[in-house]
């Protein structure tokens, strides 16, 4: 393995690097043809798909981990009681004897910053606002909110990028009306897929020849793709880059925060429903953000009440039994950005890949989304 790959694995705990663009595209296409549909099992003796692989494509299986990911700064192939690369005992402790990384740790090389951090900074230098969209739980509407916020920013003539980092559940292509589109490569890198002049999108969903393929990847492989999304996508100048992440606090979040550490990341927008079961996880998400020093732009309460279209009676389907997101924000001292009601047209807009305004021009839910957009701009602009 190259030195750069080693540094990456140490910098982000479970990262091992995942090769070049071509290897990923190749692996995705190859897997779609195999019965197993498990990318981790891809053979290392593949031929190169030179039509879509302009660069040297290393073996995909070289980067597959042999064990489940470990948290913190401990690489996957480290001994059980590894002191961690940041420790003064790294490479020198008795437990390090026989570890394949011992020399690297002892030399202090592993502590050096990953060169990808500078590449990401360079690549995103023309992006004014960089925002992660997080949720504690799946199904609370994080991708829906990301999609509708993107449409909303673009409707204000802002140049918007939406990066789908939800590697295993990429719903962004469908929600942006780009289902079945392809990513193209140029000498400048990967070109995002455009909804219109103002809205550019990148997702692993564009790289799957068969949309029903399962992406069964371990942490290092996912992190490798995230790195490529951050270093290789040619966004050009943008007013806002939204990054739709998977639910929870996992490898993907750690790696994206690590890669963006020098890129003036504005912070996180956290999406929740009003119910305590969702808020419980949001509190953890907020603590995660604080731990990794990720600023919190604020919290959006989605599916916040349902107004019956027949009788106009309002029902709290996900009842805010502990006061909902607004109260939690007060308690945890984070901004509350607004609430978006539950409405069948929001779901339909997602399925059809259109802005909500196309189904409900100037309707109450569109106005709620606009409130959230203004609150995000207020928060990000006040800190810039
Ligand atoms: P997540 O990204 O958090 O997993 P999704 O954005 O995929 O969640 O949304 C989950 C489901 O809820 C989808 O079917 C979506 O259409 C629906 N949904 C999200 N927000 C709303 C809303 N405000 N009103 C109605 N349906 C919604």
C-alpha cells in the first residue's frame, strides 16, 4: 500500500483509501453484472474498463478491510490493543510488535495530515457555503429536505450543488428528477448532473447501471468514494453545496468532516420529526457535532403536524411529547430553523423529482421551506 493510503487510514480511523475514479466506476459496473452484488468480494484481477477509466485503476479488493471497522484513530489491520496513531506510544508499545503499520507509526508519518484534505480545500475553493444535512434516524425526511432546499436555493438564482453521500441509500437522483442519468468525466474531473443552470447534483445513484443494485460496502470503500466525490467533482463556483449524509454518526460522517477540516465547512443542518424517539437521536447527533467541532447551523422539524385536506383538521402524527424540536433546540442551545408539515404533496414531489412549488405554488408548505432557507442563510451569513 502507498504511503498516502496509510496516512489516510490513520487520519480518519477506518479509512484505507479506495483507489481512483476508474476503479470505483469499474467496481460498480462490474458488480452490477455479478450475481453476488457485493462489491467487497470483487476480484483483484479485473481488466480495466478503459472506455470509462482514464486513470490507472488499482485493485478494488486491495482496499477491502479484513475486519469490521474500528472507531477512533485505530486502523482496521491494527492489533486489538493498538495505542492509536496519535499516542506517543504509537509504533513503540509492545503490542505494536508484528503490526504491519509499526514502522509507519514509529516514524511519526501516520500523524501527518492526509494530502486529500488540501485537495478538497482546493477543489471547493469556489464554494461559498458548505453545509452537511444530517439526521439521527432514517426516514425523517433528510433527503426530501435536502432536495427541496436545493430546489429552493436554486429558485432564488443561487448556484447550488447537492452531493449525495448516502452511499447505501441514494435517493437524491430520484428526488431531483435525474433518475437514470449518467456521470461524465472530463479532464477537470467528474461533471455533476445538472437539473438546470443553477442546480448540480452528484450521487453514487448515477453510477449504478441497475438502480436496484444493493451497495454492500464496508466503511473504507464508502470513505474512498466520499473522498473522490470531494476531490474529483468539478462543481465550479457555487453559492451553496449541500451534502446529504446517511442517518446517524458513522464512518461517512467522520470521513467527510475530516476531509473538510480545512475547507471552512459552515456546519450541519439536522433534520428530525417532532417525536421523542427521533429527538433522542438528534441529541446524540448534536453531541457528535460538538465532539468533532462541527458547527450546528440549526435543526429543522419535518413532518410537523398534518392538516387533513378534506376537513382542515390538524393532527400531530408524530406528537411532540417532549416539546418537539424547538424546545430541544432551546435546551441544547442550537438554532431552530423552522418546521415543515407532513403533506402528501411533499412525498409526491419527491417521487416525481420536482420542486414542491410545482405542485403547490405559494402553498403553506412551500412557505415553510422558504422560512428554513432564509434561516439557513441568516445563520451562515452571520458567521462568514
Ligand atoms: P430520510 O432521507 O431521512 O431517510 P426521506 O427523505 O427518504 O427520509 O423521506 C422518507 C419518506 O417520507 C419519503 O417517502 C418521503 O417522501 C416522505 N416525506 C418526507 N418528508 C415529508 C413531509 N414533510 N410530508 C410528507 N411526506 C414526507
